[in-house]
C-alpha cells in the first residue's frame, strides 16, 4: 500500500508511439465518444482541442528520460509564517513534464499556505498521538508541515500518476526517516479504501483546493467519511471562486458531515496577487470532535503507547528526593590565617619562620611536612648574612678603606685560604636545608649538580601540590657569575660562581627520577 520514494526515482517507461493519432480514431479505438464528455457550457470544438493538446503533452512527456524530466522541475522555499525559521523545500512541476500530467496539483497554491497558517494555531506541537491524512496532496505541503513541525503521523495521498513528484518532495523534506507515508488513492476506489481503513482511521483529514470539480465532490466526501475517526475533524480550504462554495454546500447536505467553523483568510504567494481563501472545518454529524493535544501526564503517555502497540508498560516510580540539609556557614578566617594561607599558596613557606610557635605548629600539621622546615632563620636574615659576607670578601680582596688596619702577617695565610675556598666553591647566598649541591671547576668549564633530598621534596610538595611533576616545578636561572635554582617560582639555591661563564652556551639536564638538576657552562677567559 505504501509507496516509497525510491520506487519513483527509476526512469519512467518510454512509450513507443511513432505519431499521435487523430482524436476520432483514438476515441473509436477506445470505444468511447470522447474523453469523459465535454463539461457543461464548453463548446465541443474547444473541448476536442483541449483533449488533443493533453494527448500531445502526454505523448511528449513519455519520450523524455528522467534527467530531461528533472530539468523542468522548479524549487520553491516556502517559509511558514510565525516564530522561528520553518522552511519547506518543494519541487514544483509547472509544465507537467516530470510526471507526464497537466494536473493543477504540481505547484503550490495559496489555499495550501492559508490552511498551513490556520492549522499552525489549531494543532499544538509534539502531537505524536495524532494521525493525519491529506487528500489530493499535490506537492504535499500541508501534510509535511504537520509531520515535520507538529510531530503528527502523516499520510500523503494522490492519484497514481502524481505520486513521483509527491514522493520526491516527501523524501527531500524528511531525510531522517520521519513518520511520513506516501500512498496512491483515487477517491471512491473501494479497494484502496479498504486497504487504508485496515490500517486504522485518522484523527484529522485535510485537503486544499480539492473541491473545484463539482463532479468529484461526492467521491471526495464519501472517501473522507470512511477514513475519518468518529471524533475526528475534516479541514477544507479553497479559493473563493464563483459557484465553488455553493456546490460544496449542496454536497455536504447529502453527506454525513456537519460544519463546525467557516472563515476567510487572505493569502498571497511571492510574485502573485492576494486572493481570499475559504477554510471550513467539518466533523461527523452525530459526533462531537476531539481537540488533539500532546500527552501531558505519565498516564496519558502509557495509554497512548498501549493504544498504538498493545503493550501496557510497567509504571515508573520516581523516588522522592530528600530535602538537602542546611549547611552551617564556615567561620570566617582571621587576618593572620588568611596571610598564612596566602603565603602557602604562593610557595613562600620561608617567611613562615618569623611567625609565632603556635602558628608554625598548625601550619606544619595541616600541610603535612616536618616542623623543622619552619624552625630556621628567615630568608631576610640569611640574605643579610650573605650580603655581609660578600662585603667582607670585597674589602679583603679589592682594597683598603681609610680606617682599615693593615692585617698582620700571620693573618694573611688564613685570608688567602678563605679566598681560595671561595674561588673553588663559590659563595652560597641562599640554600634550603636538605638541598645537596656540588661544584666542579675544570680548566674550561664549571659544572654544578643540585640534588633534592626526599624529605625536602615532600615538604615542597606540601606547598605546590603533591601531583606536580619535578620537571614542571623545578627550573633554574644562569647568569655570567650567578646560578639560581627555583621551585614553583621561589629561589631554593642562590650560588655566586667562582668564575665567569658563557650562560647562553650552557647545557643543562633535569632528572625527575633522581630529583637532580645539572648545569655545565664554558668559562669566559679574562682576556676575552
């Protein structure tokens, strides 16, 4: 029953008609006087001319290949009025060459756009429990709108010769496999009606510009009456043409429908004049229509699932969530506690040696490193000591002041020994406890190896975080006469070198396994 889109992508069979016979010969071969007889008020000569033109058109279309037919298609982007960017992409066949038919349903008409705008307000979003049937779908705009933007299960029906264009539009607008079906249906066809009724009746039936032929109204209304559910609604829209509404009212009096609502709406397509569209809502004469709404409660969803599948799902019990307990506000930290925390966060643990004993004990206990790390002179005291030693060395080696006494002879060997020790080992301006270093002075280069003991590393990790890698935390700075080793930006070793080195050409290595930093730099000769 269902027609898939792929079924119409194949190339249509080519009829081998060498030439078109004359109308009298064709009618005689068919055993009829004419193609259905001329409509009332149409002269026979005009009717014969129209029939011949129709046959010529069909004859020409049947000799076109599929690529040639596709060249006659025109694409239209229809923007649905209202909020959001809702667009339907429609393929139109204004010449009828694609489907081989001159039917008016191959283009979009204002009656369809007006009905879409009306149904946008009538049907709520996410109506997954609503089955919709579109009669005489043409390009399928109304049914595709209800399926794509309203969530309905939509069936698009048309005459068999119109299905290629309808199926193509359905495929292009529902690439993700929406619940959108395309099926052939000729009004009044008892066999086709039985097959559709076997699949279930429909909550809503729509049709736009399907009432312009009075001779087809009886089949249209009888088809809709059999396919519409007992409490369903039937929407019709048509252009306000002379006599069309009168014929429809006469047909409705003989049918089992009653009118619920009638309204007129102005509609206009791009590049065309504005026209008045009549929209009529119908229902069964002996029933009250049901307003289709999306499922609201859990029970409604379960009932709808049971109606569609015959399976009753087990109820879902949602556990009650306990009310969270009120969290007591934490006491505000004192100024001293905030200062201590800031020093720890910045890696400036050395400055904590100047605070009172109680604070040092609390800091050591919370940080997890030995109290002995804090029980040593402050950084400023060590710096003052180093500066004093440097000043004393300068006065002893560079010159004498006016009030400096001449050293006795027995003191000079000791001064020479101190100077020799400095020249070989350098001058330590700063060094953390637990940091081992070694300096090797050769003829051409200086090599310094700095090793972190395990106890020192654990203490430093308490400041910068235990997960910090050695290579990421430890770095060094080398100048011509000074080497600094840093941990997390803080200096842990400041060494005055015994000789001038070429810092840009120095080589260094950092070992995480041995927790060691090794630096080797070539010397710069005094002559240079």
